[in-house]
C-alpha cells in the first residue's frame, strides 16, 4: 500500500499558533514518518492557502501588495515548518500556476456536466469602501450562536456555514463602516444538491472515520445542501475563465484543496517525472489517502471538495480516512494574535527545541475532545517525561557504559529470565505502539512509547547494575547491554514524534537506517563490542521561574 497524506492548508496571513500545528500539520507528519519507517511509499503534501480575503486584508494592513505579502509569508511559514521537522515531500502554494490551471480545469468540467449555474444575487456593498464586500470582508453576529465576531462565510465558534447577508449587525472588515447596502451582482454557483446523494453515499462507506469527522459530515448532509457561490469580487485569486467575470476570482475554498493535487503535480515535475502524480491521484487503487485537519475544516473536506471532484466525472482519488481534531485551547480560551494571547510557532521555537513541543502536543492531542494547553502541563511533559523518564535512562546507561566498558556494548553473560520477560513486554508494547500509529491514534502511541520508557527505568532500578558490577560483573554486562538495546528501541519507536532526538540517539549508537519496530524490540540491535559515542543530555528541564515568565509574557489567564 502507498500512503498519500495531506494536512489542511494553513492560511497565509501570519505565523500559526500551536493549535494550528497540532490540528493538522504535526499529526500528519508523525503519521508520514511512521509509514516511511515501515518501508511504505509516502507522498506527504501541503501548501499555504494564499487566496481569499485574509490575505488581502493582511497585505493591506502591512502596506504591501498581496502577491509580495504572500510570497514573504510563504517563505516564513515554510522555514518554521522545516525547523519543526515537518517532512513534507512538497510544500507548495495555492497561488501557483499549476493550481490556477487545475482549478480552472475542474471548473470547466463541472460546467460541462451541468453543475455550475450563473445567478444574480443581492450582495453587500460598502458605500464608504466603494466596493462589494466578499464574505470575510464582513463581520457580524452569527444568527445561530450569537457569536459577535463571525465572518461572512463561516462562524468559527459553531462552525456554521453562512452567507454574508445572514449576519446580524454587519460591518466592513476594511473600514469598520456600517454604511452598507444591498446591490445585485452576478456570481457562479456550484449546484451541490445535485451531488448530495453521491457525496452521502461516499461518506457512508467510511464507517471507520472518527466520530467527530462523521458527525460533522452527516450533520451537513442532513441539513440539506444548498447551491454554493464559488466566485468572489476580489482581484487576488484564480481568475474565472468565463465572459463577464473578468473582475472576479474563484472562492478560496474552491481552489485551496486543489493544491493537494497541484502540489503533487509540481512535486512530480521536480522529480523529473511529470506524470508521476497520476499514480497518486488518478485511478489510484493501491493508494490509501489520509487527510488531517481541525474540525472547522471538516465540512469542506467531507462535502464541498468531494462534490467538486465527483462532479467532474473524472477518476480522482478521494480520501479514505479523514482525521479530524478538536481545538487546542489556551487556558480554556482561544489563541488570539490581536490580544497577544497564546504561543505561536515562531515564538515557540525561540523558547524550546522543536522536539519538546512535538512531544508535548502529540501527548496531549485534542483527538476525542478539546485539549487545554497550559505552561504547567508543558513543564510536566518535558520535566517528568522527556527529561526524567527517557533522558535520565539514556544518561544513566551511557554514563555506566563509558565508565566501565570504554564506550562499547559490553560482552559477557547470557540473558536470563528477567531479560526474556522484558523482551516479551517490549514486543507486546511495540506492537501496540505500531498499531496506534497505523490507526492514527497518536495520543495513544505517545502513551505506549512512554510506557516503554517506564519499563526501561524499572529494569535499570531493579537490576541495579551499580551493585552488580562489584559482585557479578557478567550480570552487570547483561544489564547494560540490554539497556543500550532499549535505548535503540526508544530511538526507533519515538522517532515519528521526536525525530531530532531520535536522530541524535541513532548517531550515538551508530544505528543503521531501516530498523523495524519488531527487530528493535528483540533487544539485539547492538552486538557486544560495538562502539558507541558520547551523548550530551538530550533534554533540559524548565525552571519554575521560566514558567512564570512565559505565563506573563504570553497572556496566560483563565478564559
């Protein structure tokens, strides 16, 4: 099986907060890394979502052209994700020429098949701004949940899809003006009701989806699909290839998901195999496609984008599994750039190494419900688990090997019953870990990885090699040889979550690439006499004074 993996395209307007990272990008990377470890062919694709009103508003606020703004922000985000170890095969842009061409192609096929309709609609016109206001240029109160900062396309509080004219007490996001009126204008609509039965049939064949994903998709379908406007009165976006629409572009959600495909097309060209993308996206029977996203993106990926692809009547690969995530909250509330509340990805990397964040976020992933980020929880994950459990076990073992065995795997003595039971436990837990990774149960995977660390520390403490070396040197050698192989096991099983640390461990132990989970669990990866290197402590604890400073600096207070 080949594994196609995509994570939701992050908006271009500024660096993302930790909630965005754990909501799609990081889990997708952990899964991709695991599949590569298993020897599977993987194509991991993502892109910045360059179009739409957020980009225009952010560019205007920065005083630069939207094209220049998006180019600069794309490079910033790309570098941040590189530092976090996100192992994309290609990280593209929805504004790329390939995505423009693909989006226009999909539109033409939909139009040819009778799924596009031109309508005259009444739209909000801002007299003070002298322009029509597309969805996100209008802010107001959600008619469903009364959230006062809902956008004209979707309420981020209750995830309800909206039209700009649905909002109560609307005002312009550009000027704040309430001097608005309604005027007629023409737009193109995707006739979703005509595709509803096909989409429902596709959704209902995936009984293994998470409850979150399934419930949102079914709720959307049960409410009844309506024709969806797919054009906007903007200048930045994919041009609409239709007479009379020269001053309009496609709706951002009509082009953004296509970047998964167009990014694959660009990737194929860079490989010197321009048709290689087709093996992943057209008639791809041996491909398992998994999407990762936060819950606000689920409606578009379970209904809207599948409807687009189905409506073309072309044999596009649809998702086999859609892993939806709940929110990561910050002390019970939302991350907020404007209120300087919460920690953002660029800030995070200045505070702590990437693996600290990767582990803490995956171990607290909001899979079954919302999860709260607190500095106290981060401190606990790093100090109690990374430093005390994994780091301390590695330090104790390698320090003992350095002192008594000249930085070599010790020889002498045969494994006893204690080691045989340990190996059996490691095999069992390692199989559980692999199963959790395979099932995209990443929080559970982190739990079993941590249980392996606990098992190692218990073994070290109970065997007490510092005593054995004085009374039974051969048994002490068995213990340290076993512990060194336990470290190798940890390097393999934890690699998808903490790749930088695992790489350091592998370099220290001179591990060969491609060691399987089961092979490492047999605790014979390193043979007697094999040299090992010195390794500085992998993890530093966070002091309480630092926690207090971070809480003050990043607005940590109960919502």
